[in-house]
C-alpha cells in the first residue's frame, strides 16, 4: 500500500485538479513503460482484433489546431516500424479488449498518480509530458473533492474516461470519450501483486 497526494492547490491549477488530497492505494504493479506496438501486434495476431481507428479509418493527431481529425491513422502507422514504440491510436474500448485478453487491467487514476509520484512514468526518455494515458476511471470534474481516500475509483458511470500525463504538469488530466483514439494517447497496464 502507498499514499499519494493527488491534485493541486496551485492558484493556476484547473478546477478539475483541485484541491489536493492524500489517498492510499493498494499494492499493484504498474508497467514501467506504455504498452508497445509489438505487444499490441501480438494481441491482434492472436485475436484478429481491429481497433476503432482501423474500422472507422479515422483518429486524431497532434497539430496546430486542437482536435484536427485526419483519416487513416492507425496504431501500426504510428509506430513507424518501431516495435518498442508506445502503441497509440487505440481507444479506451480497444484497450479494454487488450486487457481482457492479456489478463491485466488499466490503472485507476489514483494508481497512475501514485506511480507518477513514486516510480516515475517514462515515455522514451521523457517523464510524463508526451503521451496521454488511459485510466480505468470514469471522468468526474469533482473527483478531487470526493471523500473516498482508500483506493478511490471515481464515479461508477459517466460519459468520458480519464486520461493522465500528456502535459508537463503531473496533475494534468483529461476527459476523453471511450471510443476516441489519438496520436498521443496510449496506455499502461496493472497486475496485482
């Protein structure tokens, strides 16, 4: 078990990251790096799974205008022939199927925060910052005002899932539709210890 301060009390912190609170998370093992193109390829080869981006021939990429869609961006194209690159262009729904197949799960937002604070989350040579990462929780703008202090899991339902990372602020969080995929959105997995 471990304790972590989630959220921020900084004057410039967004409302959905305030206030800070100390929570306790149970014992777990979060993957040291995001799931890779090679790992996703093994899943696809074993199951024949097609991601939402493949089926719809659409995903999002980083660009000058936020949310600028571009067609035909898929998880294998994003890896640019590098099997050790983080797999991206996978939605929360896609990731759920991978986790079921692999016998793992996504980290809760609290577990992700604990790992970021205590073990550091690496993408290539950068800590956090470059890649948003799916969490298991439903998104709530009031999550940090919740009184749940041990293994908090967020609300039991919602319209968006939580993504963490993707910013220089370790407290950064985003509300993302579960069927959305993007060029800067990947994931890690958890195995119980």
